[in-house]
């Protein structure tokens, strides 16, 4: 699918990966709607800012009504509340689900008719290696991303009937505001944006953006023992 000449809608486009995606789409010749809760924070020339709050159905409806001819939808907006499923604040856990799962799904449902009218169309969901691997301290985020991954797989099959390709991108840590307090190796979000857009043009179904995601994906076949070796040690010494 050629990006040049297409119209794209990018959520969370005011910073981090979303800003790089909007910028690179523009540079590849796309007409870009750059969405954020605060559209005045969009500082890219040559894009159209759009106000969008994913957890507000009316905001979703207004944003979709302001667009036309969208053939590429990129669901990048997210939250990371650091909430444990067992002890975390319930509102934080609910926000993760509302943002990554229900909010993303509502936007896809709203855009599906417009995408169907295009000769080619694509949806890119920015997932995470934590779609496949869970950490106790951020269980709310991991569970929401796992739900978004399952949603991506289901919609990929449903929307294929109208010619819309649904793509999932898995990535580990990126050097963005969301990870500023983490002392871990981080990918450059500009590089991840390039990988993502190359995947759209190559008509991929799944994009594995880094070595960590490839390693965890490989571990899925090994089950719980492979993904959580500490549990295996505990079991062996019980």
C-alpha cells in the first residue's frame, strides 16, 4: 500500500512515537490528521490538528466527523498508570482498559465505513511486547494491551471482508516520556515510526519492531515456564 497521496489519522500525535508517525507520514506525501486531547500542542507544520479524547464517545464522533477520505488509521494514543491488578487504584486500571481497548475499538468502529470506501485501507494498532508478557506492578497496562492484541486479531479477520488490512506492531521500550524514569535500553521512536510505516507499505499483518519483542514472541511457544522462569524455579523447589 503506497502511503503517498493517502489520508492518515494518527492518535496521540502531539509527542513521542505519535509525533514521529505524523511527521514521517507527512514527509512520505500523506495528508495527515494529527489527533490529541489538546490539539494546540500539535507543533508540526503541514498537518491538521484534531481534538480527540478516546475515552469520550462524543469526542470520538466529533473527530471522525471532521475528517474525510481517511484510508490509514493509526491507533497510537495510550496511557501507562503503573497499576497492579490486585492492589492498584481501580480508576487507573479502568482507564487503561478504556484507553487501549474500548477507546481504540470505538475509533475503529467509527472509522470502518470511511475505510471501506477506499480502494485500499489499513489500520495500525501500536501494541507492546507487554501484550505477551506481564509484570505484576503494571498488570493493568499489560491486561489492556493483551486485550488490544486479541481485538486486533479478531478485527483483522472481520475487516478483511471490506479490504481493510489490520496490522499490529509489537515494540518494547522506546525513548519517550512514558519511559523517562526507566533505566533500560530504549529504541529511538523515530526508528520505530520508520519500521511501522515500512510495514504498512509492505502490507504486513504483524510488525515486530525490536529484538526484545522477537525474543518474547519466540518464548510464547514455551508457555508459562518459558515466559516466567521464576515460577518454574518455585515449582521445582516446592
